[in-house]
C-alpha cells in the first residue's frame, strides 16, 4: 500500500504576506501633474472690453443732438450685438445730473439696464449760446472665454484611479457662456433691488394675527387630461 502524504493547510498570515508581496510588484504608471489636476472643473475666464464715443446734447434739457442720435444708437448696438443687458455705461460731461439722467433715459430705451449706467457730472458751466455740450460715453462689456472642449492633449491620456474625465466641466462652462446675460455677474454679483418694507411687514403682521389673504382668484387654473 503506497504511503499517504498529507497536505498541510497554509496559515492565514502566510496568505496575507504573499498577497502583500504581489501587490508590491505591481507597476503603477506615474501620474503627471496634469493628470493629478484632472477632475477639477475649469474656472470661467471673463474678459472686459471697452469702447468710447463722444455725443453732443442740449446742455439745458439733455436732448441728444440730431447729428449724434443715430451714432449713439449704432454705438450701443455694436458694443454688444443682441445683448444690451451686458453693457455697462459711464456718462460724464460738464452738465448737471438732471441732464445726464435724460441721456440715461435714452440709453434705457435702447435696452441698457438703468442700474448699469453711471452718471458723472464734471460741472454745470453752460457752453456758449447755441452750442451743444460734449458727453463722454464709456461702454464696458464682459465676455466669457470658453474652454477648448475636448482638450486634444488629454484624448490619449488615461484617467487613473477612476477620476472624472480630463474635460470635466468644459461643457458646463460652454453652456454657461451661452445662457448668462451678463458675464460680469461671475466676477461680482449685482446689488439687490429695492424692497417695500411696508408690504413685507404687513404680511408678517397678518400671519401673526391669523388674518392671511386668500390667493388671487384670477391666478388659479385647472389642468386635465384624457
């Protein structure tokens, strides 16, 4: 009868030691600084461009002279085509603030938001009779520089350790460029509008006294389906 041989089971610590040795032998591709930065969305790059123009107005009522009216309208249209909400204007000249407000009204009529127009009066000395006053118009427009998506330098680079794509965030920035009305809001937010404290206080007092108002009837609607 042939001799029998017994196989001794491996000890747990031997199995663990063998696994650690094999893991140490695995070669990992070193990550470059570019790969280390993968997964971080790009920051929107906002640039500002400025243009300037002189217009002539009546120094008493602020009415734009006929020979300046067409040029002023075309200037506003060329500064930010199709998006006058992105224009920031600065009107300055030797006229009163009342006169500058009249010019501001003309710019608002052309689509420029009133809060984005700054008025700077440099004096109220009236020019000679029958002479118009020169007003300096400074226009600044902010734009987003969209990222290059996809970045060709990353198309053949692997993303190790299950990190997000190298172009993570590029599409978001590109869509933001197409949707935002004024890219300056990404640099500095706008101030809050005026609030009517009397209306707000009244609503709180009615809530405390359990005398809340009903919803407006003309705002109600019914929806149905087949």
